[in-house]
């Protein structure tokens, strides 16, 4: 096994074993705070000397969570709540819960009664996020979050702590963007499942450790010869493109993911936190700079324009829209975005993914057909 | 007294106010004025003060569904690519924006959109899509979900800034000018309407209630969207007077014996309104509590409170406050049970109802049932399930009454 294979295996191992990661950090005497999707202010957790831990559900069956959530709430929140109730998140000091979609707006209340031993920290982002009033509001909410984190950490979080954290996070964003670029430049070098593991592992790792591993991988990817890739090249878009069966199908059918507009993947790394005198203000401004995500106010559907650009720049043959079942922001976006892709002459297909589903025969058929449409 | 007899009944006046608002918008459109499509819980003080004609897609969708067009319009939107998972009001709205007409009910097409997400973020996505489809401006007043009650100063400041920004943009868009004196007047009228609305609704505390609870679903629309008008204030005051008179005379607009009193949770199933109502009526069940009364009262004494009031609508408040409102209403209005509508269209409202149901049952000491339905898409509603659940509730309420009588 060469070093790149070792690294890729390590990313996958971490991505598949979050509990082991949590235990490892706790054994080191570190505290961890859960960050439910989307865009939790992880830098504040890190600034307090704690580990932000991403909560994006898991491939499991919601049973207990069904006592709280109707069946038509997405599987990401169903399984996140399920894991909380079952005790999989025991060891987290608290869980941050944003309110960026309607299902999340109810999570705070449900969490407090179903997982009472892990405190919830609500996180409100402004939807009018590009305006000064919006930035001020998001910053005000981050300050409230900061106060809660200080209680948990048992120490004050200074502006210098936050600046340091921002700098570390921006450095990781930079290396992740280099990784993205290499995935586009050298299609086929990484399988879709390997590419996913690099992103997913970031949810369960100390940012410096993750950035270190990605830097090493990026250097190896730079050195690796760009072999001729003969398979279909796609850009993925959606909340998550993480289901093991979906990744297996993409691997088996020989697809290469040359770029993405996936919230769980690149959208967390595209926009740096601007360096401002008040570092929390910079963090709030960053929320206004994120594009391409269905849960953030986007009156001109820049997401569609961005997706068209990504597909063109990366030389993709088509776009795979990965719909998280019952995610209404994504379902709304589908119609105008599909139209924008059609108008640009970019082939696109949507597949629906439910984390609770074990079988994905329909996805396989759809992606086999799509490969044919793309001429492979 | 003679004067009272001569007057049109309040419910007719309220219906006429709603119809006139739409008519006014049509006439404004014909005059060449710009007409907006507006979220129902967008601060009406802004549009009323500026005198900007607006119509309400939510009310339109409910009206279309009540007249039998819900399924057809939803299916049309699905043929456009919209998932059947999405809010049925929004599906009807997309279909209407594409078709431009509908045999059940027509409203003028919009020149701009006024969105407010205090009831749900689905509103944002719905209006984003309309803005792109129709290529028209979209203004959003973002009211973040509360994490504590009352609304905090950060939220008030943020809402206030958006309020001011929205006024400025609407002035540019429509050429109309903001008038502070008129604004004060509109606020005063709105308060008068809200107080009258609350008073009218509160008569359900009497036994028997002087009105059928389903009346609230119809009257609420005016309380929400037209309360800044003198006509609405007067009509609500008359409604309260009529209910008071009914209490004195021991009569009710509920035309059956009121054997049981219930809290009804959630939006009405507009496409199945007749069945849902008649099933209750046939079993002698009157709705004497809904969250619509207290939650849509919009009471305030100053500008900050006005901003805060818009975060107290259902779906925007912190869970414990939402629960408190329901428990208080259930106790004050002496309900024997509660019916929870798991509304397929509404992820946020439905997403907390199981816990709400458990806690209400315990805190108010009443039996509860849930049923599956939808605000406008009849395909989701099952008459058999509804009937079975309601009959089960009746059995428990009856048993409780027997036990109570024995004590």
C-alpha cells in the first residue's frame, strides 16, 4: 500500500468511526461540542480549546425519534435525533442547533425533551445575511453562543483566541480548496467514496490534524501523474452525497466527482472568514459570503448560476443532484436549478437519498442510465 | 337594538372585507399600480400605511382548496417538477403563477413579492422561486425563530432595521410615500382590531360557546391581513357584540348540542373542511380553543413591541411558550379533549406536535388524538382515519364525563 492509499484509508476509517474519534479526544482530556447541520460557528468551539463535532445523521433506522418527528421529516434529522436518544452522542458537552430550515426550527424543542442530558445551544443566522443589520444580528447570536461555550469550557474566549481559530480554519479551507482543484484537474485519481471521506472525516477531527493530513494528500496528488480518465465526470449538488450505497454505485460505475456544490462537502470550505477587527463580525460576514446552499436566502438563485459555472470550469459531463429525501429547501430549488442547467445545455439527473434506506436499486438504474446519456 | 338588527351580521361584513381587499387590488392593477403578493404574516402595518395593494397567496390557496381546486392545482405544480412533498399552498401558488387563472378563485398577478418567514422558511423558498419564475423583486423581512420568550433586543433591532429598509425599498418601487402620522393611525386601528378579535374569540370560554370554533378559520384571515383598517376593527367589535349577545341568550352559531368542547391544533384541512367539521358536529363536538386567537392578536404599545409581536406567531415562538398558550387556552376555554392535525404541508408545525400533544395531555389533563391531513391537498387526508380517531376521542371524553359526574 502506498502512502496515498494509507492516507485515504485513514480518512475513511475516521469518517466511519466518529465514536472512536470522540473517545480518543475525550481520553486526551478534550471536550467536544456537537455541531448540527448547517454552518455552526465551529471557530468559537475551537477557540475555547474544544473539538467541534459534526452531526449529520447516520445510516441507521429511526425508531425512538419517530416519537418526536413525523415520518416526513428528513432522515438526517431523524437519525441525528435517534442517535442522540440512543446515547451515541454521550460524551458531547452540548449540541449546537441552527434554525436554517423548518425541520431544524423544531429540533431545539424536541432535543431538550428527548436528549435532556446533552444541552442544546440554539444558533440563529440572519437570512438577510448580506446586509449590515443581518451581519450584526448573526454576530449577536454568535456572542450568545460564545457565552454558553465559555461556561462549558470553564474559561473565557478572548478575541485573540478567536482570531487564532479563524486563522487555523481559513488555512484548512485553503488546503481543502487545493484538494477540490486537484480532484477537478486529475479526475479518476480518487474514487468518489475516497473523495467523500476526505470531507466527511473533517467533521470528526481536530482541524489542525485534518488540515495536516489533507496537506500531505494534496502534495501526493500534485505529484501523481494525471492519467487519462475515460469515465463520466460529474459535479454533485445537494445537502449531502454521503450514503455508502450511492458512493459505491458511483465508484462501481466509474464516475469521477470533479467538483461539488454539496453543503456537507465543499460549501463548508469555499468562503473564508474575513479578518476583521472584531473577529466575530468576520464570522458573521462569512455567512453572507456563502453561496450555493438551499437553506440560505438566495433571491436570485445564485446557486443555479454557480452550479453551471462549476460544471463548465471543471469540465464535467453532467450534474448529479442528490436530493435528501423530505428536504424541502432542496425540493424547491430543484425546479429553477434544473431549468438553469437545461438552458446551459448541461445534462443533469436527480436521485433521492434516504439515510435510513439500505437498498438503492433505483439509484443504480438512474446512474447507469445517466452514464449512457453522458456517452459512456 | 333596532340598529343592531338592521346591521349585516359580522361574518358577512368580514367576508366582504376580504373580498373587497382582493377587489381593490384588481382595481389598482387596472389603474396601472403595482400589486404585491404578500406573506400572510408580513407586517401589514407597512403595506396599509403606504396604501400598497397586496393579495395573499396563502389565502388564495386556501380558497382554491376550499372550492375543490386543491388537488388539480397541486398536480399541475407537480407536472412542473415540484415534489408532492412540498407545502400545498406553495404548489397551488406555483401552478397559479404559471396558469394565470383558476376557475375557483382569481387574484391579480404580482409585480413584487413581500415575504416574511416568521411562520416558516418554506415561505422563503416559495417566494425565491416566484421571484425567479416571474422575474420580479422580492423583499424579505426575516424574523428568526425565538430561542426564548420574550423576543430579545437583538432580534428586535434586526427586525426594526429590516422594517425600515423594506419601507424605503417599497417607496422606490411603488412611488408611494411613508407618512408617520398615517403609520400611528394604522397602529392604533390595528390595536383596536386585535383587541376586538381577542375579545370575540374569548367568548368560547362560556358554556355553551356562542360560536362554532370553525368560524375562527374563516375570520382569522381578516384578523391577520386587514386589521389595520377601520372596517375590520368595526366588524370584529360587532362580532364580539354578537357573541356576547349569544351568551346572554344562550344561543350559538354552532348548530348542534355542544356535548364536548375541544382544542383543534393546526391549520384547517381546507379541501376537507366540510367533512372535518360535520364529523365533529354530528358527534356534538365544538371547537372552543385554537391557537389562532391569542397567537394572532399582535398586541403592542410601542415600535419595539410591534417588532416583537411578529415573532409571536405560531411556528416562530420557543416550544415552551407555544405550549403555554395552548395549555392556557385549553384550561380557560374548558376543553374536554384536543385534536392535533399533523399537517403534511407544514414541517415545522407538525415537527413538534407529538411532544406538544404529550405535554398538553399531561398539563391540561385531557385526552388527545392526532390525525393526518393537509391544509390544501385532499390526497393526504383519510376520512376513515379521521372518523376513527375522533370516535376514539369521544369515547374517552364520554368516559371522563361519566367519571366526573360520579365524583
